[in-house]
C-alpha cells in the first residue's frame, strides 16, 4: 500500500526519489521506496538528517545537502532533501523522505507540500495500524476461546500438560513452551510437558525462584526476561540445551493456590513478545490454571470414591471393582 502511495507522490507531485520509514523514536526501517537503486535500510537518532528529525520530531528542509553536516550520502547524487515525520496524537510513527538530483532544488512550496502529504500519510498509517491491532485482538480472543475448550476436554494431568504446551505454542507462536505443575503428594513443582525443547527435562523438579517458571511460582507474577542467560535457567535442567533467549514465565493460580507455571520462549533472532501477546499469554495461563485445578479435583474425587479419607484404606467399592477385574481375568 505504501509503495502505491509513493507512486502517487511521484506522478502527482513529481517527487521521483522518495522513501517511507516506519518505527519509533529509537529506530525506523525502510518499508517502501521509489527511485533508489538501494535505499538506506534503517535510521536511528544518531544517523543523518533522518536521525535529526527523529530527535527533534519536526520537518527538516535542506535546500543544499552539501551544506548540511548531518546529511549521509546514499546511492544517488542528491541535491536537496526534505524529511518529514509522521506524528499522530503525539506518537512518532516514522518519516517520509524525498530528495532531488541534478539542478532541481526544493523550495518553500515543496516544504509545505511535503509537510501536508506526510500528515495525510501519517493519519492513514495510524488508522491502518489501529485496524490491524483490532483484528489481531479479535483473533487472539477467538484463539483463547478455542484454547479454553480444548484444554477443558482432558482431566488427566499428563495428557492435559501435553495439550496445554502444544496449544500455547500454536496460539502465541512460540519456539518453546514448558508446563511445570504442582505434584499433589510431594508438594514439589515438576516439569510435566515440554514443546519444542529437550524431552529429558520432563520429570525434573523446578525450585521456586529458579528460572522463569520458578520466579513466577515464587512471586506469583509474570516474569519476563529478554535475554535469558544459562545461569538464569533452573539448575535441574542446566545440562540440557536451552532452546530460547527471550522468555516469559506465567504463574498458574487457582483459588489462591499456585498450581504451576508456564515458560514460553522464542529463539535468538525471533520477535520479542509484544504487549498484545503478553496479554494473551496471561489469558491462556488463566484458562490453563482452571483446567489443571479441575484435573486435580477430578483425581481427588476419584480417590475419595475408592479410599477412606481417614485411614487411607481401600473401601468396599474398591474391593468390588478389584474383585470384578480379578474374576474377569480368571474367566478369560
């Protein structure tokens, strides 16, 4: 779409060398260009006239690029330059850059026109981003609803743990997901399922405070680590390969009890979890905690049905069930 916008800018206004960069005040990246063999891929506040615009958040009008100390030569022999920021509701979204070559130089009319064009483009970008955000949020809520139905279908802890890690990885797009759950008998927290990681980790204890899962369990809050180092991994799994560098630990809390934690990670070079994804992860963790609590309740009720809660001895129902099984084996 922005490529087509530059086509209009070129044909309607005669700006044959133009480029659009999107990002924020810390970095903008090239998303569309026209007239350049190879435009500069990105700018930060320290680089070029574009960097000055990012710092000052106002249009830069350079009639003679040779007289501007900030100008960084690109792949064309430019004569003059105008760089205008996209600022909508106080948010810096990127910038429009136009240049001339040869004898032509920009004047104040060009400055006013580029400023007007950049304002219209900025508003369109903001609207487009808002639509994308709404669509992404709607999709996330649909996926969370599907996740809730999926995990509610299992009442056995081991299959449930496998179901949870696979579903979370699919909904969020993670490289690794691990489920650490409370062992009801020992009170320890044990890795029950791993998706995208070393399966030898399953069955190992995670101590509260160790790693993302341990921190989430101990502190009862979401733990975030954008640069997971080897010493930030629980000691029980440090002998295994670490399949992620950006991670989030989410506590699974139900009725004030921490029934476990989810560790969700992405590998080096992968995108960090954005605000919407973190919100989605917390929703998924809430549904996962409910499913785990239900599985524990089901196991407890099943146990109470065949065992006396005071003595721990098997009751008459257990005896009848066991006798039926023995007789069936004898008949076969």
